[in-house]
C-alpha cells in the first residue's frame, strides 16, 4: 500500500500596483509550472481566489501533496 502524503496550501496575493496585462505572463508561467509538476507525479491543483461576487482576481490558491513541510517549502520556492 502506498503511503498518503500530507497536503499543503499556498496562497498568493497579486500586487495591487500591477495591471492584469503585467500579471498575465506570470500566470502563464505558473500554469506551465503546475503542468510540469503534474507530469512529475505531484498531486497539485491551483486556481484564482475569487471575491465576494465570484470574480477571479487578486491572487491564487494552490493545494499540493509533499513529503513534509521542508519539501513543500522547496516546491513553492521554485
């Protein structure tokens, strides 16, 4: 039986001084990175945080499995 890894949560807040066109290239790179993690076998999902009206923007949330806190920290610092 395979051991279940603990899950971790990473949140992000977009800089309010940046416009969406300035943020967009970083989001594209993030999506590629998440896809690469999945290809490596990492259990991960991510998406926009939403406001009270269910509109995306302002930041993101990522849930992922890792061996321990140290491994989780190394992953998010990539």
